[in-house]
C-alpha cells in the first residue's frame, strides 16, 4: 500500500492568482513558501506560474454581500 500525502501547494497561472486568492501576485510572492515558475512548451510558448500554499486559496467568493446588507434604494 502506498502512503499518500495531502497536497500542500497549488500551481496557478500568474493571470489567475488575483481571482483565486484575492491578492496581487507581488503580495503573494512576498509571503513565505511561495515560488514563481516559468513553463516553456515545445513550441516555445512561455507561461508564468505561481506555486502557493493551499491556505491562501479563497474558501468562498467575497464578491457577494450578505442579503441583509445589500445596497440600493
């Protein structure tokens, strides 16, 4: 039987970091245990990625307000 460790990090495209974490890429890279990576495929296409701890991922979207606090007339 193989021992299985739970994942502690997630690899995200640099362009998706703000939507998933709510933080700018520069803010994330200042935190410990983060890493900026670059992937280059066989065609030479470059993709920038960030490896972040899963604790930084949003558990629920913060874009919506609770129903009792909605703004309006």
